[in-house]
């Protein structure tokens, strides 16, 4: 060596791979040597090609470990991972290809799937495998013959194993509500080789989404659904075994099966069955088997290899959350904008037949109408009354046909509509957003129609606003596949409203075709942590405990205020130093506090956080589950906060109910009761009640569920309009707290707007007075909540900064909830081509409230931006994430109303997207919100591009009318015949380069602040008599009318002042655009596909005649 230091980069050892291969010993079998040699070469070449990092390799190993953890004798997760990457199907096709080359014409094979069990009950020919038939299931008869493909002779005593999923998408071993051996069985063919059994007509279902296979689908931007199918395994002595599936011809997802298993020859068609009361449809499916080759192939050996080794129950080697951690340098799904969804079925498979082509909608056979029961169950009705399905269920009396009308844009179309009404089923079938069926729906209530007036009889269009609407539930699937309810105020309800309007404006795009649009993002809790006796997990050190307390106080600031910071720090530190204080009552509190601190501190602390949480919950449940006390309420409030931070919202919602009921049992909701205690105890009780209020109203607003707490004497609110007056209610001595006062405003909005599902200008005026009082008393409120700057301090602490951000974010979120219906109305009017005069619109109350909604969203984004870029901020702040997401939805939605001409909307939604990308590194809900925001931003860019192009074409046409168009004349075309109508391609593809430059300002809302003159936040004119509520909007932004209006033979929407609008009072439920009576409780589904919005004038912009 010359002493020089080599600085060249290390190189791959060219002999490394061969050295690994050569390490195999001489006793390795030839086939094992062949397979492992090829596998080693491919793995090493793959790692070199992508330059695999250590972190990425560790993620892959973790995924394999995770698959092993979730696998047992009832589910094979490793096999499911192979299915979603197409490996099992590829191996099956290779096997079938070899058989085809050998002139083997046996029934084509398909993958086994992860849910096969070896202990199927032996059944007789003609038996039913459905031991428990769901109400929404269709029973069919499946029969056939097993034959030798070479001689065509029947094979007697061949075993036919069958299994299928129920209508809820779960196999028997997945669903505790199904009896054992339900929907599976083993049959033996008779002397003629025949078999037959009753089963359920299969339905599509998603593969399990709570494991590594589901995670892969998320990262690959793919849906989890499988087409309707039934599994078969056929065995006969001396013949090759067959593992296959059959697929219903009428099923969705045939050409984009999530596991790539569909083959043309396996697609079957159910036909009508005659003379059988048990089944109205049947299927004959003959199975051809090939004899074993003369090379000594053993059928028994093949059977043993496939079926005689049940999956072992694997030990829980590690405890990981369902979604793997993101390490520094690992591949991140957030580094680029989401790419367009790629349909797997469009790619030719390596071998074998091509997938079946999609059937066009116009080629599908439909009846002109369907009964209400078939609509609700999404079944094919024959259009007769009673229909065959209702007859089969012996429910002929319930076979009712309810007509619904579709809004028409011309008198000619209106007359057609009146003679040929469009039913709800037709409307749903015409829209692709209904692809994912929601099985659990509420039954139809009796249809109720508004009385007809002469005006309505003359104008069928006026009758549209009175059409009865089926009562359907708003249901989503959670992480376990169960149906979960969300209501009008929820973020997901607003997102779906946006999807419908976006689809009406630009057609299909990533936002509207999102495969997860009917799912609720929830983290599945990891396996139960071991007890301290098993793991000997020590308490944290004093320094570690102090750091965890610091992060707990930061994350909970402005949300829960359960303890005095100095007291909890002192007591917890003393507890960590006392080995005897392990199982006392306070230990539950200390463990939960540390769990929150660890969860919000760093992603590497997840295991530690989950252990502390499990230990604290275990002690809490065993100590005071049935003993109401302040400790009980504190413990369950901490559990709720942890679960919200860990994106387990449904569990948090349930457990908060225990805390609230315990609080009511203790009288924490009554200040006169708390005043009976000494000051220290009274303050502790008030802290706990305030924390419950924040948690309850946050979940009620974000999930759309009724609040559990109330300041009105524990929830005893009078809903009699003449006696209900929230403005005069005092908050039991706690009205100085800014947090409690904003919670009270939230309560009014949720109860008076979203529970009643309507909003009037009078109500907005009433609530606005409380907003003005809140802002005027904000300094005193901050002091009551310990969020003010102490004497002598020049700047707020980080804890105070986060608390104030939470408080301001809640203030702007409440404004968004209150004014959102007005924004939806304005944007939907714009999309449907009904724009008011700019001068009158600019001065209308509706426009002002719409702009208030947008302004609140812009300010929320500014607050969230400041917080996420502040050093030392916790990694998880679910209220900041929620604020950024709902603001992004408002901003993106407003672009479709062309509000970007007045506000910097495009830059603000990009800012919100950046916030969510930062939070997404540690928060799964933020990942999902980031994805939706990205889709909405791209859709908004496409809208702006089309709008600008249309405006340019219109201006160019004006110029050509003056000077002519030599280009088109040269090409032999006439520019006067050009059209500038909207077109809606089936898929929108937008790139970043297409983003326009948006330089709008918020001068309209900043003028008051810049002038320095104090003024109320809203300067609105409510020129209505006090006895009139004025016009009303629903929470979905559509007009409402009352019963009195129907009796007057006047135009339904007169142009008059507010004094003449007393009759136009109420409006229909939901965003279907189909109004009804105020007491009409039927509601349109959240995932309604109706895009017909009432083309009515804005009542709030009317002027006096």
C-alpha cells in the first residue's frame, strides 16, 4: 500500500450471488437446488436493480412477519399477500398451461384462496349448504356432472368440496354470527357422476383489509374487491385434482379482480328454475377431470400436499400496529402526487386466456321499474306487482312501487318525464358511484307525498321537489368490514357531496372513482400486549417520565384539561420512583398519561405507547369500571383521547359514553352541585366536565353523531320552537371559559342545524350574536382556560400556542359547519349553470355566508401551517389534522364555484395538502386525508383549465365575429358553427404543469382588520320581520319549503322580499335536491348518486318589488 486513502465508492462483489448458491450442500435435492438457484439470482438481481436500502428491506421483512402473525388455521394471510401480487394466479396459469400442452382438456383451475378449511361437513345430494340464510340472500340450486374428459364417462364417488362467502362478504370462520360449517360442504357424486345442492347466489366482497395484503393494496392504489364467486375442489381416484372457482356473469369486478383470478371459461350464468319453491335460479356446471399421467403421478400425493396440512397457529413474534412504520429513507407513498388508478384486468396475463370484456351499460337488460324492496336490497326486480322476489319471501303486501321524478331542462323533456317517470333504481344504475353495494339499509317507511296544487298539476317540474325519497341509512365499512353510521355534519358526508358535484362538473376523476370512498379509515388495534408479569416491563426513569408528561401536556393543550400541570408532574414522578405503587387506582391515570406522551412524541415509541395504554386500561377496568368517580371519568377521557390520536374513533366514541354517563351520575354537568365542594375539588370537577365537552362535540361534529353532553341541564332540551331559546341559557357559572363557550356554539349548530337538517338566515343571525360575544370576551376566556400569557412573559409558551391553535381552529370549524350549506347551494347553482347577477349576488346574504365559510377555511389553514412548522410540536394532533382536512375540502370545493377569482384558493389547498403530508408521516388518518385532498386539488385544476379554455373560446368567437376567422375558413370550416359546450370525458388526467397561477387576495375579509376600526365579525342585513324565519336551506345546501306553501296556487319560488317569504320555510333532507315536508323523516343515502340539483333562484338575493 502506498499510504493513500481510497475514496472510491464500494462495488458489488460480482461473485457474491454465486457464492450464496454454491453454499448449498450435496444433499440438496435436484428440484430444491433448481428452484433456490433461480430464486437467489432473481432476488439478488432485484435488490441491485432497485438499489434496495436497509430500511426498505426491513419493511419487507416486517411485512412477512406481520403476515405470519395474522395467519392461523382460519386464515392464510401469506397466501393472501401472494394473491394480491398475482403470484398464486401466475403459478396456477403455469400449471394449467403445462396441462393444456399435454392435451389436457379438464376444467380450468383457479386459485385456492386463503379461507379453505379441511373439515367440511359431508352433505347429501340436494342438501343446502346455507344453514343460515340472510334476508338479503337469493337461494339458487347448483348441480352438474363430474366426467372423465378423455372418455366422457361419469365419475362416481368423486368428492366435491364447495365453500362461499355470505352476503356480508365474510366466510364462516370470519363471522362469529354464522353457524359452524355454514356455506360449505363436501358432496360425493352418485353412480351417474352427478352432484347438486342449494346455496346462495354469490355476491362481490372485499378481501380482508386489516393486514399486510390490505396495506399493499393501499400503497398500490388498488381496490380490494373480488367478483361474486364460489370455490370448488374436486377429487377422484386416479384423476388429477381440480381446484377452481366459478364467477357470476352479472357480477361487478370481473375484469379487475383484486387477485387476478377470473378466467373466461369459469364465468357462468344463472338461469330461471321451474317448479322449485326453494330456488328461483339454477346453474348446471359440469366438471371434467383428466386421468393421472403414466409417469407414476399419484393423486393421493397431490391431495396430501394440498389438503392434509392445515395451517398452524403461528406465535405472535412481534407486536406491530396494522400499518408499518415509515423509517427515514424508506419509500414513502407521499413523495409524489397520486397517480391515476390502474386497472389490473387491463394488463394481459403472462399466459392463459384474456379476461372477459366489460359489458356496456346500454347492453345490460333492465326493467322499467322496480319495487321498493328490490331497490333497497339492490336486487333485480321483474317489474310485476307483486314481483317474484316478494312472492318468494311471502311478502306480497310489501311489494310497493314508489315513483320518483327527474328534473328536466325543457318543457318537452318535462312532459316526457311526467309520462315516463325515472325511478330511483334507474338513477342509481346510471351512476358509477354506486359500484360498492351497501347491504345493511333501513326499511322503507310509508311513502308520503305533498298535496298537489293547481300550479304543480300544470308544471311537472314543480312536482319534482315533492317526490318521496326512500329512507336509506348512511353506512360505511370500518377497518373490520362492519357497517358504521356517519351523519350530515361529518367530514365524509361533505366529501361525498363534493364528489357528486365534481362528477356533475368534470365527469369521472380520481376523486369520484376513489376505491376507498365507501370505507372509513380506522386502525385495527394490535394484539393485546403482554402483562408486566410476562414481559417484566419496567417503569420509565424519572427523566423519561418527565419527558412523557411534557409531550402529554403539549398534545392535550386546548383539548383535555384534566389535571393541574404541576400536580400531575409531581405525582407521576413520585410514582415512578415508588416500586410498590404499581396497581393502585392512580396507576391507571399515570400509565394512560405516559401512553399519550409516547404516542405523540415519536413514531419509534408506538410499542411503548401501546404497552402503557394496555396496562393503564387494564388497571382502570379492573379498579373502577362499575364505580363512578372523578378518577373513572378521567381515566376514560384519557382512553378516548389516546384512541382518537391512534385513529380508533369508533372505539373512542363508545368509551366516551361511559365517561359521560359517569359524569352525569356524579353531577359534573351542574355547577350548583360542584359549588358544594371545596375549591380544589370544584375546580377538578369543572376541568373534567370541560374536557368531556370538547371530546364529545369534536366526535359529534366530525362523525355526524348526536352529542352526548349538553349545557342545558344534562341534555333536557325542549324542542318546542316557542320555548327553545339558547341565547338566554347560562352555562351554570362556567361561562367565562372560552372553550366552554365555543362548545356551546357547537352544540347549537349540531342540534339546531344538523339534527333538524336545515338552516335559516334567522338562525345564523341568532348564533352570530354568540360569536360576537365570544370574540369580545376572548381575553377573559383565555385566562379562565390558562391559555393567556402570564405577567411579565413576552411570548406564549409552546403549550399555550398549541392550546390557542386548537381553540381558534375550533372557532373557524364551527363557522364552516354553520355556513357550509350556503356554500354548497352557491356552488351547486354555479355548476348547474344558474348564476345570479354579479351585483346582486355580491350583496346577498347567501354570498356573504358562503364567503364566510371560505374565509374560515383559509384562516384555519394559516393556523395549522404555523403549528406544524413550530419546533417541538407533537407528531399527532388529531384536531389540527381535522381542521386542515375540512378546510382543504371547503377550499377545493369553492374553486368549482369560481371563488378562486376572489380568494387565493389554489395556493391555500396546496398549503393544506403540505400540512397533511407532514402529519401523514405518523398519522394514518392524515394519510387518507392527504390522498383525498390531492385528488380534489387535481380535479380543481382541471375545472380551472376547462373554465379558462371556455372563456378564451367565447372571447375569440367575439373577435372572429368582428374580424373573421381565416384559419377555419382555410380549413373549410365555419367558426360561427363552433360550440363551446362542456364535455365530460370519462377520466380526468391532470398534471402539475396544468396548474394555473392563482393570485387572488383576501382583501374582502382583511379590510376590517387593516383599517383598525373595531367592527363585529359579520356585518349582515337581516331585513325580515321577527315572526318570520325566512328561507331555509338544508345541511346539504338545497332549498326547503313548508306545508303551507303547497296549498297556495302561486309559483313555488316567487321573487319577493323576505316579508313575503313566510310560506317558504322548510326543506327536504340531504343533498338529493328532492325536497319534502318538514316532518318527513325519510332521508336520502349519504352515497346517493342523484346529481339533479334544484335549479332554483337564490332566495336570499331577492329584492323588494
